[in-house]
C-alpha cells in the first residue's frame, strides 16, 4: 500500500514537472500571437 502511494506520488510530481514547461510555452505563444494581432489592429499593418 505504501509502495503504491509512493509510486503514484512520484508520477504526480513527474506529471507536474512535465506540465509546467508546456503551460509556460502555451502562455508565451498566446502572448506572442496576441501581441502581434494587437499591433496589427492598432497600426493597421503587419510589423516587420
């Protein structure tokens, strides 16, 4: 019972550590594309 809970806890930690960078990348992409769209709308042309 203890061994099983330890393994599940390890997998939970591994999952969290795998999720954090993916979330950061997703947020970064959203900010990047959202910012570009905002600039295009504001200035009416695509930034070089």
